[in-house]
């Protein structure tokens, strides 16, 4: 009879858990993977899959007991999920290596976390906790940050600049909180960094430090990260020392503890301050992708080894490259088509697509509503960043027309920001820009669509939030719509005998400014539809 392999129980079968499943198998382990979703992306990678909700601590323990009775269970772990407390609970009940359950709660509940930091003198913001959105008393200076105490991915998280905006933000955060609590914190100004560490019986092994790229206030949307950071060595040391203080304050460095810790740290005018620490490996493609691409360090391998009670290895850098992850996003609507995938793939190591034709998309208000991500790796930071950003711009998402969500977005001027931020002079020119009237004698079906020339804008050098110039955005419109969009100097009908042509003016340029290439392409599609009706 063949010997039974050691088993590892992994919580989560999503993309972020894929590296853990694959690495465990290369270590000769039998992988037993649980997830509430039997259609999760990495179910097929597992040696055995069981449908168990990750919140169901009793269900996870019951499965672990079954595995122990039928050949044994060597360890339990997760990466990039909200459920490190489930892992810790099950490890204690099953007698497996892990983080103390109380420490895992400290790292899962933001109220407990802040209390631990305050008691230990770890630099972190002042805070209050709320359980409702009425009669709000927040004795903190504005701006503040509002978020649920028990969620990840920036769900329900936003900056609030005035007391008047607080109730709506608290109500939104409450909708994402499993416990019905919201934390309000003093806002920390400054750049943000992420770090992963492996914890082994009181020893803390740092895996590296990366820059996070956060955009679109009042929300905190991570449009990518770059590994490693490019700040100086002294700053790196200060950031990591603060992270270590935070790990110890939460009890994650207990002499018996084994596992992982992930931190988000801000470099404020007052010095490093802790954003959050979780008792798990990071998601966001860091632990499984950009760490190994940039340095050869495999935090996932280290986390698996310590989950088995084995000292970690493979956490020393073997190369000094840069890896850059970047996201691509969409304005609201319904996806008609996606172009440029192969071109993007040719420029990077990985491309992860979260959408498909027919999907409803929205402008992100958290980190789980982006359309996809690309990951590059190169010997220099400039090469890696350029490759990732070029690849992200290569993916072109065409939206269906007509669509109420797209129409509403293009007519608004609040969040999110316009794709292009116009100076006052260009804004004034746009307000006076002509809009050609549709000619009654145009034949049904438009052979050629033209646009009124706007050289002040096309030659401005402005770039949208993805880094596209106006001319690059126009080329994207031409590509996705199939229309050449030649420039015309005067409105249609005044100096043209093109009876089967149409010209777009102010509405086209306004949509380009508001929604980038997607907004302008939508206007072209609507114009063509109306001519064909």
C-alpha cells in the first residue's frame, strides 16, 4: 500500500490561494481545499475540495477531525482571505501549529487592533467606534477615515472631510460590517507601504517592502503596487521597526506562534504609523507573485512550512529585480467586448481578467470591483513599471449602448473624477465648443463619423488616470469602434458635401474628458445607432 502523504488544509480556492495550493503540491503535500463557492477559480488545483463556508469555524474543525482520523492532517493555513481567525481557531482545536486565537482576533477586528496598539504605544491614529449612523459624536479633527471593523479590500472605506458627510459614510461602512460596528480614525497623510512577514515561534522574518499606489479619494483604491519600494534604507528600517512593534502588540509573536503577518504602513509627517496588520499573507498579488518575481523570496512557501511546524526557508533574496502590479478599470455599464488582451499579455508576466462580455462593471469604490490586473518583472524599476502600465493601457473595454448606468455617469460631475483634469482655460473653451446639428437629409447608416478638431485639448499633453494622452485615447476610440474619426474644422453641413457622414462635437469631447476612451466610444456608438434607427 502506498504511504499516505501529509495533508495541508487550505482555506480558500480563489485566485489568491492558487500559489499556496501549487507550492504545497510541489512540497509533496496532499492539498485539501475548502471554499463556500464550488466554482471558485482554483478548485480544480486541489487534490480534494470540500464546500465549507470559511466563516464556519465548526465546519472547518469537523473536516479537520475527519482528516486526522483518516490518515492525518499536518497543518492548516490561508492567504489573502479575511479568515485568519478561522485558521487559528481550527489550529487550536485540532492541535496544529498556528497563531493564538485571541491574537488572530486582535488582527481581524480593527477595534481590538487599535486598542492593542494604543496600549503598547505603537504609532497609530486616534479612533472611535460607532454602532449606528445617528447622533454621531466623533471627537476627532477632520478629515477622518471611516471603515467597517471586520472587512478587507477597502470595502466600505472612505475619507470624510466634514461632519455633514459622516452619516452617509458610516451607513455605507455598516453595510459591510458583519458585527455592525464601524471605526472612525484620524486620517493619516502620506505614502503607503505593504510588507509580509513569516512568524515562527517568536522569530519574525521580513519578506520585503513594497510601495502601494492609492487613488480616487474619498475612496482608497489601490491601482497597483511596486516591489520593492524605492525609499531609502533608513526609511525602510523605520517602517519595518514600526511593523514589528505592531506584530508584537497584537500577540502574533507569541513564543508558540507560527504563521504570517501582513501590514499596511503609512509614512506620515510624524513618522511611520500602522494602518492595519493581518495574521495572514497578503492578497493583491503580492505574496504569491510580486515577491518571488522581484526577489525570489516565496512568502507562501515559508507560510506553508511554518504551518507544518517546520522552520521556514527560501526567504533570502536570490535576485534584485522589480515587479510591478497594475490594475485596469472601467466606467459604469455593461461590457460589450474586450480588446488588447494578447497585446497586454505579451508585455508582462501575468494578466488576470475579472470580467467578460455581458458583465456589469462600475467605477471602483473598493479593491474588489476592478476589471483586472497585470504583473510585470524586469531588472530595473523603470522597465517593470513601464511594462505594467503599458499593458494595463492595452486592455480596452467597450461598453454596450444604450445603457442607463453609462448615461448617468457621463452626465455627472461628482465621484469619480473626470478621466482628464482640465485647467480652467480648457474648461472654458469646452463650454463654448460647437455641437453640430444632425442633418435631416443624412441617409440611414453612417459611413463615416468625424469629430470637430479640438487642437487646444489634443495638444495639451494632458493624461488620464491610466496615463493615456488625449491622442492615445482617441486612437483607442478608433480601435474599439472601427471608425477612423477624421478631424473636421467646421460643423457638418457648413462646408461639406458628405451626405452620408456625421460629425461629433462638444458631446464627444465632454464624454472623452469625463469617461476617457470608453465615454467617447460610447458616444460614437450611440450616434451610429441613432443614424441607423
